[in-house]
C-alpha cells in the first residue's frame, strides 16, 4: 500500500502578521537561521517509533516537507530525513518529494543541494512581489522579487509550484492579473492561489478588519486569477490549486481523496487506518520527549461522510456517489439528496446522474460559497 | 383600641419615605440599623435597588408618648408606583391616617397628588410632613404654599422634619397620636377583616396580611374569604415585629397576619374581606376589585431547553404575586413560551428582572401591548392583547383602545417640550394650572398604548428629569389602530408584529427594520426586510448578501479543524431562529424588542 508522508518543520525566520500557524521564529537566535539539529534527531526517532511498526508492504509514494519554513533545513538534514524514511517505510521509486521554499532560500547552491538530496518538487512561497502588498500583510520573509522568481523557475531538475496570495488589502483584479502574467511567463507546472484569510488572534486581524467591501474585492481578485490561469492553459483542479495537465500535486490529492497519509513532527496530522491522528505537543516538549503524544481525533459516526464531502467537493471534478460509498461505507441518504437538489436549484451545485451513479460538483458560484454549500449538504449528519 | 394608631406614609419617590420610616421605627426602639429595616420593609433585592416596593408591608411598633402613655403604632408601607394604585388604596383602607411627605426642596409632585386622592377617598386623616428641612435648598414657605394650593390642605397643619437628622420627629410622633383617630370596631360583631396583602411561605402557605375592623379571629376559627367563597381553618394569628410574633387572637383595630393553610396567594385577593364561616358579616368591605392586567407581552426562553425552567419560575413568582397572569403561548419565531399580563410597565420589568436574576434565565420579551376591544363586522366583540391574534383587517368594523387620565407636573420651563411630546403621543389636553410660581400641572387624556412605548423615559428626558407623572385608566375609545407585520425575506416574523395607530405605523415599522438590518447577520443571499399592513408594504430595507471566505486552503491539518467548525456552526445554529431560510439570532429579538 502506498501512503503519503508529511514532515512538519515548525520553524520560521520571523512571524508573519497574517499567520495563524504554530511556528517558532528563530531568526534572531541562530545565524544563519537553521533547524536545530536536536529537532531533526527527534524526527528521526519519531520515524522509528511510528513507522517501523507499520504493516509490511507499506511504502511512501509522496513525501511533503511543510511548515513553517522547511527550506530552513539544510540539504544534509533533508538527506538524513529521507534516508531514515527509506529505512522505516521505504520511498517508492518515482515518488513525489515536495519541499516548500521561502524566497531567502532560493539560491542556485541551495536549490541544487535540495535536488541532490532527493527533492523532486518545490513550492515557492511567492505570495506577492509588490512591495506595498507585501508590507500590508506584514510578511516577515524577504519579498519575492521577480529575480528570485526567475531564478526559481529557471532552475531545472524539479517540478515547480508557486504559492500566490490574492485579495490583499489594497489589491485589485488588475494587480492580480499582472502578478500572474509575470509568473506564467516562466511556466511553472503548478500554482496555488489563496485568498488572504484574516485569522483570529493575528496581528493583521487586529489592525485590519476587512469588511463587506473588502470581501467583495477579494472575490473579484480570485475570479481574475481563475480566468487568467485557465486562459494560460492551467487546469483549475481544486478550489485553490491550478496545474498544467498531469502536474497536480500527488501529495495534496491524498487530502481530498481520502487516501492515507502520515504526518510527523509536532502539530502534524495523519489520516491512517480510517482514523485522524495528530501530534499535539509544543516543540520543546517534543524534542525532550521519549514518546510522541499521538492523539486520536474522536469522531462521530458520520464523520467519514462529512469529511468526504468536505474534501471531495473541493476538487472541481466533484465526487461520485459510488466512490463515496466505497470509501466511507456511507450512502447518500434521501435527506442529503433533497438538500443537494435545493442547492442545485440555487445554482450552487451540479448533480449529474448517469446509470447507478451520480457526479456531484460545485458550480463556479458554488466555489465561492463552498463552506456554506458543504455545510448545507452535511448539516443533518453533524 | 384607644391606644392603637394605624397609618401609612405616602410620598413621591425619593422624598424620604424610607428614611422617615427608619426614624419612626427608631423612636419606637425596635431597632436602629438600616439593614434590618430593609429586611422588614423592602424585602426584594430589586425593590431595594430601585427604591420601590411592590408589596405592602406592615410592622407593629410600641411607642410611649410624652405623657408616658403607651401606644401601638401599625405602620403600613405601601407600594410606591402607579402600577400598584389599587394595592396602595387597599393598604390605605387599612389605616386611619397617613403621613403625606413632601420634599421641601422639590415641592409637590404628581405622585404626591395621586396618593393624596387615594387617602381622601379612604377618608383618612392626612398629616402633611415637610421633609428635608435641613437642606440649603429647602423652601419651606413655598412648599407650604403648594400644600395649600395644589393639595388643598391647611399648611399650618404641616409638620416640618428632617428625616435624615431626626429634627421634628418627636413632634410628628405626638401629631400621630393626637390627630390620627384610633380605630373603631366591635369585638362582639362577626369578624370583618381586610386583606391588604399576602405573601407565600414555603412551609405555611399564604401568610395573609389583614386589618381587623370587627370581631376577633383566633386559632381553629373557620374563616371564609368572601371573594372566593373558600373556607379555611386558622392555624395561627399574630403581628409583624422583626419576624412574625404569634398572638392568641386579633381584635378590632389590629394589623396582623393569619395563617390558615391557604396554598396560594391567588386565593387571598387583595381587598377581600375575611369573615367567619359560621358567623358571617353581612356587610363585606367595599372597594374590592379583581385587578386586571393592563400590559401584556410574550416571554420566551432564549434557549428552548429552558422552557420548563421558565414555567417553574413563573409558577414560583405567582406564589407571591397574584397579579401576574400567564398562559402558555407559542410563536413561530420564538418557539414555546408564555403570554403574560402585568399591572403595568414597572411590574413587567420587575417580573422579567426577577426571572433573569433569581432564576438565571435568558429571556426574550416581545413588545408590550395593551388590550384592545375589536368589534367585528359580524357584530361580535373580542378583546385582543396579542398582535398575532388580531383578525384580518377586512373583518374588523372598529377597534377601541384604552385611554388613561394622565397628570403631569413640571417646571414651567419644560412645558413646551412636554406638550409636544404628549401631542406626538396622541394626547388630548384637558386643562392645566400653576401649582406654584414655577410649576404647572397638566391634565391629559392619553392612549395607554403610547405610554407603554417608553413614554416615561421620554418624559424624563424632555424635562431633564424634573417632570413627574401619574395615570389612571378611564375608558376605551375608538381609534384607527392597525397591525403592522415585519417580514424577513418575505416571511412574517410573528414575534415582531405590533399594533399601532395608523399615523405612526410607517415610522415605527421603519425603526424596527432599520434595527433588524443591523442585527441579522448577512447571509449568502440578499434579504429584503419589510414592514406591512396587510398586503401593503409601508417600509423596506435590504440586507446585502455576504460573500464568505472565498477560497481558503484545505490541506491535511485543516480537515479536522474544518469539520469541527461545521459542528460549531451547527451548534451555533441551535441558537438561531429559522425564519424561512433566514437565521435570526435569538439575542436579536432582545435588542429589537426594546422599543424606543
Ligand atoms: N438632606 C436630607 N436628605 C434626606 C432626608 N430624608 C431623606 N433624605 C435623602 O433623600 C433620599 C431619598 O430618601 P428615601 O428615604 O430613600 O426616599 P423614598 O424613596 O421616599 O423612600 C436619600 O438619599 C435620603 O438620604 C432629609 O431629611 N434631609
Ligand atoms: S513563513 Fe509561513 S509559516 Fe512562517 S510565519 Fe510566515 S506564513 Fe507563517
């Protein structure tokens, strides 16, 4: 059986004003900033602890280094981690091994090092190259200027993805089109486009309240992005993801298709054996611990069906009723059909029946209201 | 009997009634610390805070006069608010005299006059007391003048005192002895006692507060309550001291209590006559009325699972407050609750406050309404106190609404403001007179429904707090009343319907939907808000659609979090009332229904 592996690196150079993640800013402490050796050592031990006991035949077909800022890892550290993974679970030949890279770490030397350590795919934390927007959201990393973008995209030997944030304070559809035009010039295989979310308890949320008009503007930005990227030949395959044909993120697809993945490191999440698990420990405690505390998320009887809808509908191709039954053991009941029919009439959902099956997907309007559409479908199950 | 004096103190609020009562009680050496007295005379926390009582309390005191003679004073404390006029009148009927307190720095106020009339109706000896003479702003001469001109009392009979400093209290005590007549009555006659209040005790049932006029009552007597016709066997009689003090018997002139295993205060109607079952009086006391509520509103728990608690709480309150009426009701928007009837606005506020504080309930109250007489085309007449029950306009021939006689006293500077306020409230000016050089008394006839809509607050604010006001129900009159419905997304929200004069329908409808607009959260679609009379729309607004969280990401770690958010959303939805496809937070009703 193939399984995804997620490695969490909860360290950053500084703290971005909009970021609601748990991550430790290490900018001032070590120079140059780096992931503490003790952390990597503990990760290796966690692999031994948690992976060596898996049923035989389990292998990893995707690995994802996320964070935080995983590009703070040195190529050597990555190699160590990959080697350990190989020992405890086995990385398949042709596996997708992704690393998120912040602009600071885009140097020819580092990129080469990452590739040599087995990285096959890199995601550039681009967000925005415009000074005023960069400042408006209080991003702590270096701004990704066009030169960095060019260097990242012209390097060879890995598959490229660029993370773009839109709907920033002061930003309009025209600005979005410009930024995307710039990126598309280099033809990365993949782009993720997110709308800025004002997370509670962040510095950004405390100084900027958003509001009705701002949200309306965010939608316009997102629509501009969708149109621009589709026009450039990208396939809009998930609400916030775009790819050239065949270049979808294999690792992330697991999240939306109910495939198993195992997360390592404090704050990471797993979906394995039909259970959702998380490692709930602060970093320092994690480093000192002998055993990682893995918490099983207590889920009600309908959780699988709810999650299947919640994740599956994010894919623009939609879900099929039979696939859902196969994956979760739950059939779509009469009440749920009724609800979906209602949403269909409101133009938010599309239900295509054929034979014994039905395909259910969000309409363009439904994409923008996805949280609400999903809530309405599953309301009865929760 | 010659040595008994039964009296009450009446005063406009804050003129010093409680302080004076303290001084009198001190003179009788019962006790001095204020907190004890609070416990005796003002029993409820809310009453203490607001400085008003809604119950009539009594205390029996011993006083030795200047000549060394021993007297018994029964001091009866009356509720201090227009809502309780009837209760006050019954408490006064238990007395031979009253101390009518006037604040020397404020002069005569509306309530002073209203109380005076009550005292006169009961043929009581009135001792005017000019209080707060210690204050630099005290104007004794002018107060005397207004006692003469607006109260029609001999100013020379007024006793000047400072209740705070104790000045003049001894003279007042002597005046009580000399001027208030002792009670009269024959011990050999059949029992005739007036119920002026009662309260509920967990163990003993209703404790009935009575004043005896004729005959005696003692343990094991079978008493008959004339209004209900029920008979009870007396367990205990006694008088009110610091606590209940048992006596062998009560005799004519006495003020005390009867305990007779009466299960609820609903059976002990204020103003009723107590007599002996086997030796009945042939002349029950006059003045008994079955009090009817004047103000009505719906009461709903914010959380539907608190319905039973609300029910229990209402039953508990009614144990001690027979004037509180309620019946189960249900609203499409607010679920299961109760329709309640109150004596007046203050009574309503007190009941609601007690439910929330003493019983820890979160409540939504619908707009207060008065009772309308609706004459139908069919020739029948129905009374309606709930807008929801108002029949279709096409079937109505004519509607009558209650009118009150309202007396307002104000410094003449604010006369203009008040006149325009009253005319806004459809008041009919009757006449006015100067009660002294600065102040006028205005007499109006006003629809009660206008008073229910915050009239008192508006009066206070347009007179900078100086105007005082008193009202009394007079009759029902034909008015062009209409029912206004509030529609949210095309669906009427029953709890928000109200009855109003047609000239004001548009304004009030607009006011409510403007407030609704701020309170109903945005939905994913546009929500029209409308106020309508029948099918005619008189005001409209829109809540624009809310475009949410356009495209947040969702990766491995977000799934559990997102699922929990869905669960939370569902949990939150339980606190929302679904009206069609619009969800209105329960709390919204609280805000909207505070009609301004
Ligand atoms: N200066 C002065 N203040 C008084 C006197 N009597 C009462 N007060 C004050 O007037 C206010 C209202 O008195 P209170 O007895 O509570 O009035 P009630 O509302 O009529 O019971 C309180 O602050 C008292 O302290 C008095 O003789 N002189
Ligand atoms: S770099 Fe990324 S994870 Fe780190 S603080 Fe900024 S946004 Fe958060």
